[in-house]
C-alpha cells in the first residue's frame, strides 16, 4: 500500500481493543491515525486540511454510523467513509453505499481488506480535492469577466456565431469579436467547445 502524503485516517468505534488494533495497523503502513470512542467527539473535531478518510462503526451508542454519515453530508463535509460492522445487513449496506460510502466491511475482516478500502478512499479523496482545486481556478477566471463578457460567454456556449452575438447585443461585429477574444483569453479556452466544457463545470447555463 502506498499511503497518501500526510494522510489521516479517523477511526470511530466504541470497542477500545478494535480501535487500538486499527491504530497499530495504520501506523505500520505509515498512516496517521486518530481514534474516537464516541461519534460526538469526532464531529466536534475541526475538519482536517489534508487528505483523510473515516473508518466508522455502523452501530454506536447514542448515534449510529449512518447518522454520523448524514450529519457530515448535511454539514458539507465530504470525507470518504468505510463502514465496519459486526451486524451488517443488506438494507444497511445499501443505504450506506447509496449515500457515498466507499466500502462496508463486516467484522471480522482481514487487515488487507481494510487497507485496500482505505487506499481506495484516499485515492477518491485526492481526486475530489483535485477537482475542487480545478473548479476554483475556473471560478477565479470567471470572476475576472465583465458583466458583458459573461453575457457573451453565455451566448458563445449556446452555439451562437460572433455575428449572431453582435446582432443579439446590438453591437458591431468588431466589438463582439473583441468581447469574444477577451472571454477566450481570460477563461484560457482554445475553442468554443472547450469554453462549453468550462461552462458545464461551472454550471453556467447557455443563453437562449
């Protein structure tokens, strides 16, 4: 297993022996581990800045693992979750996976199965962070557009030609061409098709 740099694996399980065993396993492969006996303690912790995932017992006193998953989703905290349970059943597994869980392991499970699931979770988290970083860069570029340039971008991604945009805006073809060039330059798009893909990522609707 190749651990992600500075990755933290959070473990929430009310079984002290299970927590200790998982901490030893994770540290043996170079992963930082933080464990909690109660889900409330984990939820009070500030979300980490670096890559992380959560190994979560589905049956906990006072609050189930599914409740914890729902609270994280409601709070906008996107951390990949691996559920573990000694009493896993099919409906519970389906609900957990539909809500985005990476894996659902039934105790007793092999160490390698847990490590494989954690690797998968950290890879997913890394991809998510990369996508979020790329989206933020696109948002920053979009913020540099003037109101008119944003209007032109909306018309461009709807499939309009420059002369059609000029007619729509009531400007000359040269002016429309200048706006088009500014949009393409600021958004770092090499073609209208690429600009369209950027608009999709930013959820900017095409103008009709």
